[in-house]
């Protein structure tokens, strides 16, 4: 029996037998069991992958850790469910995971017809192409008739079709379940190019035996805002996941880091900082949390800049520059509503 | 029949609720009602829950544009076709693998089953090693093995292995010249059809004549000559109304001609070798089930070994083999869903994979997919049971 059908069946069974959702249900359940069940990818360096000690690390993983920190004051109270692209929405819909943080593109169809809500964008991405250097291709427009390794159940599949259709070119898609399989098939020469979100291409490239044998083409053919997803119908939980990310971004903007957060909490006179860290003004109970939820996120996980640099930026093997993901005040488009 | 004086003199009339027949019926009725009610509850609750959670339901998505490409399709397909079309594409690809797999597995199975009983020590041992190896390795591993064993060592398209500049082999597949019929080719097809019908009647005539007079007729050779010869004759007489389209390297890969993708090759190879090992054992058990006395009796009547095998042993062995063969065919068909592991676009990969994910309608898609496998399996089962009935011992 293969895993897709198991998930499908599981979803059908759970949907059949489960009772109806009510607001606050997810937070109550999470508090009762003592951890957040978080859906992550099956292994994508920088986003969610197990490190040498077997702990999950990555920018997506830090979203889960941020939520756990906000609720429990302990970022380690998370259990991870590695999901393929095909399994992810079913797993979230059926309640197998409390939140999905798995480099998932925010699209109209997914937001409106799947019974899910996207809570924000933790990484602005775009689809690109990885090709072998000795193929001699400089641009995607030269790839008429080429074959592409892609991951099933992604927006990548649709963008690729759109791109080649609008440029009146032919292509052959070879579809695999996991990104790991796509890079293996690419290495084996089954396809001319691997196409996926650019961040993934950099992450997958370091899995090659010789990462320098392949290059990422300059073209970006789509908008891929990636972010955490929750089930529709539980607004309190939606708020928690949404404001966790906003708190991280606000913290970076205000210069609050995991290193100086204790000092800031004790000594800062900036009312914005004091509200973020729960010293004055706003109440955590509006989301069913304690007042220091923002402090806990920054203290245990870090601000957005720290999370980015540590996982995918200059502090990581991926060395991706901030680009679109810089703060709005620094030339990027990361922007969060104020905490007040 | 018991003597009359043993029956109770005055049996009271049993009330209807204590009658075993009515009771049995009632209980079954209750059970059926219970199951139906439970099924209805599940169905209703599913719909209600999905509506509550804002999940789209229904089968309307089948007529929406799919918008994604598929590696290989037996029917015309591109991104502008519907999700309903992706279902057909996946289904046909599944049927293709199942049909090819069943064909090769049967062939390998019969060959190896007979080989294992061979009196030649080497042949018998080789067959044993084959059976015990492939029967005992997980199928998924075998598929992976063939996929990467087939793929890895082959050259890239620009360094393809070629045979006479018409057949090319590289890590993208096997490219063969494709016969393209021209107008007038229908005459050749008609000739083929006529030949097949003729062979059918010749076989019947030969059978009857043998029953009547005992004289034999070489049906196999005459039939073979007819089926090959007649269309060929018409083909040449009508001025060869067909040409070959040769594959040619264009850009990144070969275009034109027939293409066998490595995913299909790996899958058919793995499925037929794996299932072939089981069929071989079924064949061996069937042959061993025919007592040796039958063979000896046939020899005593003066039949030669070949004839004995054909007319005495195999017909009896088939009765044991067919039921097992049925379950192996069913296994092979269902196992073909492992295709998704290597990216072969079968029903599970295309429909229960990409389509499910793009539409998010898991319940409908999975239900349809399960319905398909159930239908295919029941059809195979039905056919094999019919075949089994025909081959069964007719007791007089």
C-alpha cells in the first residue's frame, strides 16, 4: 500500500468520523497534549531537514518553533510530520497536523477551496531552473524540447506548463513524489533541467556530488510566496500563527534579537519594543496566550533576520541573499502590521 | 425416515419469532439495515464536515482545465485538457503496464516453472535461483533497482547508442522507427483479419477431421504461414502503403518515431520478473499435481513425450494453475500502482497524485481511484473464472 493512499484514506476516515471544529479548539488541543504537531517537508536543507543530531532545522521549522515558544515558552515542544507535497494539504485538513510549514505557495485555489488559510509569507520565492553546466544553456528560452524533473503536486508543475505554453515551446515533465527523487533523477541524467522554487534549487544543488557542475539560470518565471498554513474555521489559532511571524518581523525592525531581548525587556523605553515583549499595552490573552508571548518567540527562536541568516542566509551553506526578503525599510518587501 | 411413533404426538405450533428460518432472516435484515445506516451516517457526516471546513466537494472539478503536463499519454493530452482527461490518461497508462506485465510474467513464469522441473541439473538450478531470489525481494526495491540500473549506465542523448541509425538507446529511453500507414493500408489490415478468421475455421475443421478419421493436420504451420503470408502478399501487391518514421536528434532529445520511456521499461521489467517467479511456482505445482501414472499410461499407449506433455499433462495441470494465476494477475495489476515511486505516469501518480493535490478533493479522487482498481480486478477475476470453468474437468 503506498503512503499517498494511506493519507487519502486516513483523511476520508477522519473527515467521516470527526466532529465539527469550533474556534479555540486547536489551541485547547495543543495545550492539552503539550506540543505542536507541525507538518514539514521530507528534507530540504535550509527549510526543514534533520541535522547531524537528528533535530529538524530550517526556516520552516523555526515557524513551528516560534508557535511552540509563543504558547509554551519552550521552542522544543514541537513534533514534526515530514510530508511530501502531495500529502501536505490532506494531512492538515484531516487534523493530522496542527499547522503546515512546508515551503507552500500561497495561491487563490489553495486559500479558498481547500478549507485552509495561509497566515503570511515567511519567504518570497520564485520558480527557477537548475541545469548541468556542460549543457551550455544560458537561458530558459533556449530549452525548447527539454525534459524537466519536477515534484508532484506543486505549483511548479502548473507554472512550467504555463511558461512553455505562453512561449510556444515543448517540454517533457517527469514527476516525482519528493524533491530528493528529483535531484537523484537529475543527477542520473534523466532530465535536462530541474525546476522548482529558486531557494529549493540552491538547497538541492548542495546535495549533488559536485555542486559546481550545475548552475541556476537567471530567469524567475513565477511568484511563489511561501508561508505557514492552518485549517479554516479556527480564528484564534489562525491569529497565533499569523502574529508569531509578524512578531518576528517586528522584532527585526525594532532591533530586538535573541541576544539582547532580556536587556531590552528590562531597560527599553521604546513603547513599540515594550508592547512587543509584553511589558505594557497589549494583552496576550486576546489570543489565549500569556503576555510575554512575543518575548518568548524572540528569546527562544530569534527575530526574522536571525532566522533567515541562520537557516538560508550567510550563516548557512545556502548563502542566499535577503533580496525580496529584506525588510521593507531595507529594499525588500517583508512588512508586518504593528503590534499595538 | 423415522417411524411414526417417534414423532411427538401433539407438537404445539411454534410462534413465528421462534422459527429458526424467520429468525435467521430477521437477523440478517437487521445487520444489513445497521450497515446501511452506518454507511449513510459516515457519508452524510463526511459531507457535512467538509462543508463546515470550507472544502469544495463534488465531481465538478473533472471538467476544469488541468493545467499541468504529463510525461507520456496514449491519448491526445496537453495542459489545456480537463482533470477528467487526466483520469483517462492515468487509467490507460495503468492498463498498459498491467497488460504488458501480465503478458511477460506469464511467459517468464511458464518457462521458468517448466525449467525448474527439468532433468538438466544446470537448468533446474538456475530456475530455482531465479525464483528464490526474485520472489523474496520486496517489489519496490526491485523497481528502484531496475530504474537506476537501466538509467545510470546509459549515455546521454547526444552520445546515444545506435543501431543502423534507426534505433537509438539513451538515458531518456529507447527510440524505434514508427510504422506510419498510408492510404491503402486498410487492405493489409483486412487481409490480416481474413487470415485470422480463416485460421480459426481451419483449426475447427482439422479438429473435427481428427476426431472423425484420426488424421492430423499441421494447423500451427499452415496457420502461421497464412497469418504472415497473406497480409505480406497484399502489402506488396498494393505497392507498400506504409513508410517508417525515424527518430532524429533534435535539440535536447530524439523526436519522432516510437519512444519507450525508461520508467515504463523498469516497471514492466520489475513487475514481470517478480510476478513471473510466483507464476513459475504455480506452474510447477500444477505439473507436479498430475500423477506420474498419467504420463506412464500415455507412454504405454505409445504417445511420444512431447505429445504426452501437450495432450495429457498440461491440460490437467492447467486446472491447478489457473486459480493461482488469477491471483497473480490481480497482484500484478494492483502492484503497478508502485509506479509512482519512479515517476511513471500511472493512475496513482497522475490522478491520485497531481490531480488530487491540485484540486485538493481527496475524498472524490481516492474513491474514483479505488473504484478503478476494484473494477479492473473484478473484471480480471471474472474472465479467469470463466476460463477456469471451461478448463475444468467435465465429469460425466
